[in-house]
């Protein structure tokens, strides 16, 4: 399942990952950032931390380590990452994820 055209028409993010690996679409407000991610290739997300994040898997499979716990997530599963908690993971090609960031400027919006 792909995201609808009106979502893929949203601005993209300036993320430090190549567009042939990760595609993005975003809604930003002063209160936070909602990002629609599509992973075109297997992807390893290095451990990092920032303010709070919540996400849900729309399609595919991801393995996240949040703090000391590693867990696999599939379609319909969601996760919550408290502010300042180190996290990272492995994301399989074809996965689609919606992430909501407490930081409105977590990633810059292109354009």
C-alpha cells in the first residue's frame, strides 16, 4: 500500500539519508512534526536521542532498540520513545512508518 497522492505531495524532509533509500513527506506545526517515511532499501538507523517520538508501522517490519529493550514491530504496531532515551534500529525495505516528533524542527523541511 502506498501513501495517497495528497500525502506524497506534502513537502519532504532534509534528512541525512539518500532519497533512493528513504522517501519522506511531512506536516509541520509549531507544536511538532508528523513524518511519513517510506524505506526503499534495508536501512540501519544508528543509536541516537532527541525529544519524544511516537510512531506506528503502516507496512513492513522494523526492529527498534529503545533504551535497553529490542523489539520487532509490524503493521498496526506503535511505539513510544521518551525524550532523551537512546534508540536505533533496523528497517526492512518496503516498510512505511508514520513518526510524530515533539520537536517541530527535528528535521528541516525542504523548500
